[in-house]
């Protein structure tokens, strides 16, 4: 779908359907607001997943590894790194999954995001 409005090509975002300058849309025709909203949604979810993994890891270290007081600092660093890495990976995966779901081929605007 394309409209000629003066000098700019206006194209509707494939997610929210709002008209935008073609230059403001990305590869799969998402406007900046949709990209931002999905990124912040994925970020919020990814921290929850990261912290859960970190807690499981803490528990595992506490029960199985039983670190001495000297090594506690090192394990704390390991847990923090694990939280950070898993949050990052989760964010990429969630973002990629949503983007794939709403690719131009499908043209389906998902309603899952309303559940948060
Ligand atoms: Zn949009």
C-alpha cells in the first residue's frame, strides 16, 4: 500500500497500521514506536527470566557447590554474569520471535502483547 502525499511516500506500519514516512520504517515495515515498545517489553521480560535463572544458580551453588567464605565473592560474580547474559539472550530471542511473528508475509497483528 502506498500513498503519494506531497513529497513523501507514506506507508502504513505493518504492526500498528499507522502511516509513516517510508524512511522511518525498518526492514519489516515497523515504525520506531513499535520497535521501541517491543524492545522495552522484551527487556522487562528478559530481566525476570535472568533473575529466575540467577536464583536457580544461587540455589545450586549453595546446595551443591557449598563455597567457602573466601570463594563467595567469585560465585556472586558468576551469578551476576549469568543473570546479565541470560537476560541479554532472552531479550534477543523474544525480540526475534515477535519480529518473525509479525513479518510482512504474515501481516497478522498479534494481540499477545496485551497480556502484560
Ligand atoms: Zn507501528
